[in-house]
C-alpha cells in the first residue's frame, strides 16, 4: 500500500491508502478541534484567520497562526526531503515520516493532560499536529503520484464534482476509468468523515488518550507493509518450486 510507487501502484493500493490515512486525518481533525479549538489537518482556515488577526492588529495571535501554517509546510517539506534522501525507489522510504507522525500522536496522547488552554500550550500542541498532518499529506501525495490527498476535502469535493459532470457526457468506453476515480474520491470523503465522527466521539469519552487510536492504525499499516515484504522475500528465497523453474 505504501511501498509501491509509480507504475507498480494499482487502484487497490490507492483505495486502501485513501481509506486508512483518510480515517486518521478525519480523526485527528475532529479530536484536535475539540481539544484545542484549532483545525489541525489543513491551512485554508488559518490563512483567513491570519488575515483577520492582521486586520485587527492582533500581532500575537497572528504570529501563532503564521507559525501553524509554517509547521504544516515544514512537515510537507521534511517528509519529501526524507523520501528523497532515502530514495523514492527504496521500499522503506516511507517508514521515517510515519514513525515521526506516530511519535507526535503518542506525545499528544500522553502529555495532553498538561494542556492549560494558554496560547503557548495551544501553539505547541496544535502546531505539532499540523506538522504531523503536513508530513502525512506530503507522503501520501508522493506515494500515490498526487492522486490521493487525505488531510482535507476541498480539492476532493472539487474533483468529484468535475468527474460526476464528465460522467454524464463521456462515451461508455471512458466510464470505467471515471468510475474508479469517483469511487476513490468517495472513499476519501467517507473515511475522512467516519474518522471525524469517531474522533469526536472517542475524544469526549477518553480525552487525549484517544489520539492513541490513529497512532495504532498507523502502526498497524506500517507493520502490515513491512510484514508483507518480509514474507514475500522469504517465499522467493526458500520456495523450492520457484528455484526449480528458475534453473
């Protein structure tokens, strides 16, 4: 799901990627908003807030919002840089960004009880989640070839509207590819919304410990990908039938 790049990726890989990481983004967005009153998966609203604070000459808040936007950008930049350093064709190039995101979610889950609703605390906690979502959004975009983005729905709804309009006028032989793209957009929307509902519900039940749920999903995704690679390597190395036919 994560390790396949370029021509090796299939439609199924992108659907699974959109479903799991869209679920995580929706969860973090809702739980983060309830925890800190800040949207933590995109910067669109922050741009408007930044402009409004500038107009009101509230320089302190404007600085914080500018930092949040920068942290999302920094997360995207660092994720891309890590993949470039490791090498886009390396099977484990995605591991480091995922581990960083998991570490941030664990930190919020375990240290959230220290949140005192001050501007500094909000700056740190919300900023760390924005950085994590920048990491995730960049990684997903690189892995899927810019087909999947999971941390916000604005572009997804726009693409869905365009593709639904195209569906009406396209010839029947074009419907198959369009249908796949529409199903992918719907998967992103559904799982983002499902994750948001789950995040809101579980945060009200268990507070900051609820952030351990998306962390666990990320861990499962990582282990499942690595385990499949290990099993495949073992099979190729020790399968006697394969060896016999390779002679």
